[in-house]
C-alpha cells in the first residue's frame, strides 16, 4: 500500500470533503460558467471552500479541477490553459490546507463518450495525462478520479494518473438498474472493484449518483472482492427539482447517522458529493468519524 494512504487510514476511517460545485455557486458561480476558470479569476473565493471543509473536520480536501481537462476547457475557450488551471487549483487547495490536511487533486469525466465514438480511449488517456502531470507538478498529494460513468474512461484516467507515481483513487457512479447498483454502462460494484484493482489503483470506491443509504450495499459488495481501501462520497439524498432549482433533502444529521453504517460496511474514506456542505462534514466529525 502507498505509504501516504497507509498512514492516513492507520487510525481508522478518514473524513474527506463535501461538494464543491454547490459551494462555488453559493459564492457567486453562475450556471454555465466554467467553475475551474475561477482558479485564475477568483482564487480567494475558491480557497474558501477547502478552508471551510478543513475547519469542519476534513483531513483530505480536493481541488477545483474536476472539469479541467482539454475537452471541457475547450468548450469555454480555455483549451490552451489546461496546465495553468490545474496548477492554480492545486496551489489554492494547498494554501488552504497548510499542514492540516492533504490535497487530493480531482479529475472528472471528459464529457465525451467512447461508445458514441466521440473520442477514443487513447485520446482520453492523452488528455488525462496532460491534466495529471500538471496536478502532480503543482504538488498534489494524490489524484482522485471521480464521477466516472464508463469503466473504460475510468481506466484511461487511472493509466494516466499512475504515470505520475502519486497514489491514485478511482470512483464510479452507480445510479442505473432497478436497484441502482449498476454504472450507466451496466457494470456491477464487483466488476468495477475487480477492474480498478487490477489496474493498480491505491483506493477505489463510488461517488455521486444517489443518497448514502444506497452506498451501503455498494460498499459491502466492493469489500467482498477487494482488500484495497474504499472511498465513499454519496449525495445528500435524491435531488428534487423545486421551482427550477435542484434541491437535496438529506440533513447533515441523517447523512452522518448512515455514514457510521458505511464504516461497518468497510469504507475507509468518507465524505460527501452533490448537495453536501461543511455542515455534513461537521456532523460526521461529531459522531467520531
Ligand atoms: Zn455528485
């Protein structure tokens, strides 16, 4: 096991952070605006996000680099700024973290689908390599691949991230099938855990897609096929659209109660995805996480 990962989980489960997108919106990010452009234009507002999470108990914070791959940045006319945006994202989170937390750098999906022939696996690996190198050069402690819906894309990102030599965390979304236990492409938690383990990740798991209750069987099933540390970040319940706004209904206390059961199911890293905020992290910390 990678030394950093081993030392983090040695004393029990580790609290990570919560959602970023919604936190940036609370600070003025507009719909359709490129969140990662804020790394260059509003670094002080971006820095408030990891600062608040660390104050609430996060021992790991991510970076505002989820969509900072060339395909997504191109849509915002920033295709030539991949390095700059990723390096700035790491710098901001490191400044907030100091020696209080680790900075795990975020890589999200490309927004292109291999099955629709919008992109090839090699093109994806190239783009993720460009992003991962910039994140590593800026001093990230690890790389977190998250919100992946296609295992082939996730594996391309893993191959790219592993070239940096940093610990690699990889997560997929399970929100399909009648039991919400499949990826969009139909893979089960067991299949995903096996493929990611074989690819050499240091930590694997799931994020986004559904509320925390649904993460318990996913976590338990992944645990049956791997001894690797598991990373779980659920949404704050299922989203409801109220007056055109997406609203998540789970309260921090409800979420934190279930988080304890997630530990029993084998989770080593716990945080939150869409709809969660620093209060969710604080509620989990209050329960001894
Ligand atoms: Zn999410």
